[in-house]
């Protein structure tokens, strides 16, 4: 009979005690959170690389576009007191919005490639019509005689003027004028075009213009009239309507979409006329439009998938621990470590594949490779016992469960909650006699 030294007895107890092994496996799972975070950072870095590629393309073509106006701006001089208590005259602007505004047009999208990345771009052709009512009956705290109507000008807001493709001519009443660069004042629009036009405040005027420009990914409009109507159509099949107002009508098919908006002045929180930049923040705070989504954002799904990595890791360790207990075998901690690395390698493999092929195909290719690797490895240390098939089948069930959660956008929480409930019930069933098993191990030692 061999006599164990105290150190050997401690090591034997450490290996055979279920409680100590549970603690050890838990510590190992916590340590594996470090590479799990590294995998999440890698996915975010690749997404940032994609975004940088998009910005490089859009900076030369035209970025997100927001169209506002046109509006009439009239300068006037105002007296203020400076820091020394002296009176000074400064130039300010009174801004007047249209009575009605109609925007109709077509947005033609296209896909550009920057390396392996796809960038959605578009060319927009818009027709803008509307009218201004008489401006002498305004609500501003300034008299008409103080307003410099002969120096009035119209401004049209365009967020990225690099995208303008054609000259912009506006028909104003019976006159046709070509608009020039800039907005003269940043009270309302940071960038855009303008035209100087002497204004008769007692008369109403109609206007119309055509706007041809490039943009990328998003197109928005500002509700800058008592009644703003926007009608656009596009052959892009996957739009996302965003902003402060949803379209009153939309028709989305595989060949494109049509959308109509109608926004009243009562739907916004700024008046038809105001002075300076007092209302500019609110003017630009209201917008509506469309985002041209790619059919599938692979990085978004990969990020969602990686959020389950810690849970997947824990479930895998629990599965092998139960097999240990009931088959009376012992796995080395290094074997647990390699199993954990295999679980995390799945997400790196998924990321690399989704940059070239669709997400669903990538998911099952990556999961099949990892599943085959883990199953064959399990067969080796279970010494040919059929229990390795149980381990492989359980991990396959995990992959199927998490794939289902990724497909269910609206019901993911509901399905996930009941799925975890079932897993917890199974764990409780297999651990109901764990004290007896541990007592048997102690008596055998």
C-alpha cells in the first residue's frame, strides 16, 4: 500500500474534490474573459476600418445630405451696449420661412467598393417649389422701415456642398437668377447657396428650382414652411425612414420604394419668422428622411453574436463538467483552456468570413469547423467512449440556439429567456445529487 505524502494528499484532494474543481473552472472562465474582450475589440476595429473606408469615399463624392429652405433673410442694424457701456450698431438678420414648400424627386443609389467594403452612394434629382406670402405682416419686434429689403437674399441649405452636380438657378416670381456659393450668414444654415434679391414685402412670390447633387447613405429634409410636402422615389429596396417624422405613405418593394411626407408648422417648435440665431438650433433640430441601408450589416450581426460569447463559454464548461461527474473522468485544466479558446476562435472565424460571404453561411461554416474540432478532441480524451457524441450534440444545440436568437430581432429576449430557463432546469436536474457524488468520491479517496 502506497503512503501518500501531505503534498500528494493535497494535490489528490484538489483534483478529486468537486467543489474545488468548480471553483477552478470558474476562475478559468473568468480568465478567458480577457481574450473574449480582445475578440470584441477586434470586431469593433474592423468595423471602424469599414467606416474609415466609407468616409474616404464619401469625402470625395458627397456625405450625408440635409436639404433646407429656401428662406428669405433681410439685414437690419441693431443697437447694443458694449462692455464699456457705449452704444454700438451691429448687423443682424431677420429670417422668413415659406408659406408652402413642395419637394419631389428621384434618388438613384449605387454601390461603390473600397477594398472589401461596400459604400452606398446616391445621385438625387429634386424639384423644389413653393411660395412666400407678404412679409410686411410679420410678428417680429422690428418695424418694416428698419429692415433693409433691398439687401435681402435667399438661402438654400445643403449640408455638403461638395456634392452639388449642376448649377442652381431659381425662378423667383418672373425673374430667373443663378445662386452663388455660401449662405452669407450662419444663423440658420452652416453651408449652402444663396442669391441676393431685392424684396417687396407687400407682395407674395412663388419660387421653383431644380437641385442635382451627390450624397451617401442618408438624405434628410427640414420642415421649413407652414406646410412642407416631400415626395421621393428610389430603386433602393432596403430603406430606413428616420428623423422626427415618419412618412404618411410609403411603398417598399423589391424594386425600390416611394415615400411621401407632410409636415405642418404646428408639428415643429419654431415660428415662421425670427431674428438672428435665436431659433437656428431648433430649426436644425427637426429633420426627416431616409437612410439607404445595405441589405445586411454583417458587422452588426457579428457584434450581436459576440455578446453571447461569455454565456457560450460558460455553457460549454458546464457541459464538460457534468460529463466529468457522471462518467467519472477527469479533464485537465489545460483541456478546459483549449476548449475555451476553440469557443472564442469561432467569433474570429465568423468575423473573417462575413467580410466576404453572407453572415448566415459564415455562421454555419465557422460553427461546423469548430464543432468538428471540439468533437474530435473530446473523442480523444474520452478514450473512444460514445459520450463525445453527447458533448458534440450539446454544443451543436448551443450554436443552433444562439443562431435562432440572432434571427429573432423582436422576440430575441423572449426566446432567450425561456431558453435559459430550460438550460437552468437541466442543470438543476443533473446537480440534484451532487452531494452524494462528492461524498462517494471522498469515501473512495
